[in-house]
C-alpha cells in the first residue's frame, strides 16, 4: 500500500506537467482586426455572425461606430475600440471631452458589448499630423474617465505602436527605442501601462521585413516553417521565426528601460494574399502559411526565446479585403475573407480547428506535420529545444521514455547514444524516437514547445538518430 501511495503521489505531481506539455489549451489568444475601408462589406450584424461561426473570440475595431458596437452586443466577443488619431488633441487638452467620449462610446455599450480595451490612436509616431505630443495626456484622461465610471479594472488603455518606433531591431538583443521618443513618450507610457496593468500594443509585420530583404531573410523563417534558425549573437538564443525575433526586439527595448514586467499584445499582424509584381512573397499560399502557422504558434503557447513562458494575444490583420485602401495592391489584400464572406484561404481560428489544419510544410515551432521537403531520404527528425529549460525538457524526456513508449535503451549508460551525456542530447534522441514511432504525425514533435522538426541528422557525438520504424 505504501508503494501504491507513492506511485499515486508521483502521478499526481506529474499530471500537471504532462497536461502542460501536451495540452493545446495553454496557449495565447487569437483575435481579428475588423477594418471597414471598403464599399462592399456585409452588414455589421452579418459580420458578427461570421465571426461567431468561425469561433473568433476577439475583435479590434478602428473607431466606435454605434452600429458595430450594437451588433456585437450579447455576442460575448471581446472588443478593443479605438479613439482615432484626429481626436487625440481634444482628449489630451480637455478632460471633459475624454469623459464625454467614454460615456458615449464605452459606458453606453458596456457590458452587453464586451469592451476590454481602448486603443488610443494608431501608430501615432508615424502620423504626419504630429499627434505624438498629445498621446500620453490623452491616455491618462481616458483612463481617468474609466476610473470615474468604475471601469478601470476591466477596461484597459494602451496605444498601438509600429515597429518603426525602434531604433534597432536586429539582432533582437540589441532592440532599442528611438532616442527622441524615450523620455517624452516611452518612459511615461510604460510607467502608465505598469501602473494600470495594461500591455504594450505592437503592430508587427514580418512580411514587410521579408519583402525588403528577401535575398537575406529565409521565406521559411518568415512563415514559421521548418528552418535551421538564426542565432542572436548578443544573447546566444536561436530564433526559428522572424515574428518571435521582432517581438523579442521590443521586449529587449523595454528591458533596457527596466520595464521587463510589462506584457505585449500584438494588435496587428498579417500577410497579403496578393501584391504588385515588386511585392516579393505576396501570395495566397504564403498568406495561408503565415497566418495558419501563426495561429498554431499562438494557441499552442510557449512564448518567445527571450520570454519562453509568456503567452501572447495576437490580432490578425484583417477580417476582410478592403477595396478602398490606398497604396500598393497588398494593402487591399490582407483579408482573411472576401466581402461575400467566403474565405480567401482556409486556416483555423480555434484550438479545435488546429486538429485538422495542415500547412504543406512543417512549421518551425515544433511540429505538427510531415514536410514535403527534407533530407535526401525524404525523412524528418525531432530534436529538443535548448531554450525550453531543464525542468520542461526533463519532464518531457521522462514521458517519452515512459508512457510515450520511445526506445530509450541507446541513451542508457554504456549504450551507443549515451555520450554526450547531456539532457538536451538524451531528450532529442527520446523525442525523435517517439516522433518516428508515431509516424511523424500531427502534434508528435511538440512537447509543449520543447521540441522542433529538423531535416538533417543532429550532431550529438557518433550517435545516429533513426528516421523510421
């Protein structure tokens, strides 16, 4: 009985770890941006019905149109509303304006419309109307209005920032804000966000970085597909996606100002399904790969190399193709849906949808399917991620060699793959054994973000990893 009790205790202690490793439910959250610069979009009521049918639980809008907010009433979809750039001056100079704005656009709709945040302006630092000087005061006055109506605990205030607000973004460890924005804007903004429990809103577009540097940046790296990764010379971390590298550049910039405790929300990211001839990479296939693999990346969790335990909320841009937007063709083709509500391409929005989703090539985050290219024999392998941390790797190794049924005899003392005697090499062998035994199926090289797929034999001494059973 004593032995059974100890075994039950071991199981009870191990179960939370295994649930963490193998559950899809521990990840971040996906939302969409509902832009309306078009003359052919369905009614707001139909749009809300579309979002509900797709399982979309969060939406960000670019104004406070009463028809849209009314349509969202009772839907349980969480909403981010926007105070437009052209109203920043009034909100900054006149607390009475801020109070009236909150009363009319927030209080009158809440809580039947589940407003959870207010975005003050949008990419204010690149606004040609010089609205940056009004930003902090506007944020504080809107927050004070929320305090007045006792909504400050449930509705947060922030402002979407473009990546161009960084002076340096490569390598990620060298991330820093523009010097001219640090004292007047970022220090007071980050202090405000810390005090109010809000997050930094960031708009991140790997597409634009890839388009401008396609001769340097790997498309697989930009699309979350299998790739060897890029090592940051400053901190030694290996990145397998441009998205993670860009987020960590913002985290590094915040850390340089001693604001490591403030979270990030990605308020815009996406990939166009069509572009002009000079817009390298704009295609339906690439848009589907980027957004589909991003959804998987977010919903399965795991954080970034710099903040491995921090899940992130991400809003895809955008719900529809918008035919009245200015600029290159890509600007009108970021939509997930056509105006007739048909999908531009098929991607999931929920954890349940991930189970049947397939990109045609393996994503960099671990896993999830066979790839159409690989080493000369057409096989792929599964290896451990050193960034996962000792505890996570050990728990996953124990599972793989125990309940998982991996062949771990070769990594026992004196056996062929015992050397090098390191947790990473042993975990890699066990993960790959499990992955191969499961036929390299969906989800079999994940281990809660502790593993990822490669197409070359890993170099762990003289040990050769099997590529099939």
